[in-house]
C-alpha cells in the first residue's frame, strides 16, 4: 500500500502524516550536524505526542520553513525528493515552493478534508511543472475524494 492509499479514517491519515514528518526530520538530522541525534529525537518525540492533524501540520510547516531557509533553490533536495517519491510521498520541493506549499501540505496529509482543500489540489493538478510522483498523489487524492 502506498502513502495515503486505502484510508478510511482521519486516524489513518494522521499516521501517514506522522510518518511523513519523521522522514523529513531524518533528512534534516542527516544533513545537519546532529551527531548525538538530539534534534532528531526531540522532533520525533514532538511528532509522536502530537494529538491532532493541526499539531502535526504545525510541526511540518516549521520543518518546511527550515528546509526553505537552509536549501532555498539549491539542488540539495533532489535526493530526498527521489526517496519520498519512491515511497509515494509528496516531494519536499513541492512543499518548499511558496506557490504550492499549501496544496503540498494537503498532499502530505494524504487526504482532502474540505472543499477549499479540494480546490487547492484541483488547481495543483493543472500545474504543468509538478513532478510525476506528486502528480500521481494528486490524482489519487482527487479520485479518493470523489468516491467518498
């Protein structure tokens, strides 16, 4: 099963979002000077105890802002993007681009929860510069939403 596939409840989606956050934290910990894994342990702990989707999104937004400040437009995200894409997860490049950040957060959640989120994801589907891995997630989320 790929990221976000077959989810029937918000709880399953939150687990997918939790997993996504932990993968992003590991990328940041690997790229930062974190020899004792303090950073990774602290943020992973925060993700583990988060009780709501909004708390998880708050953590993810903070991580994305840090990535954006650290990497900007550098090609340093290509490795993590490929790894995330292989696992059916949205790319960090999508989340870091200001024009696609909000819709990218919806993809990271693995589900469309509101009509506004549906409009965001639908608009993202029309963007020609979206990576194929992100496009497949968009198509799946739109199909899942229409079936619900």
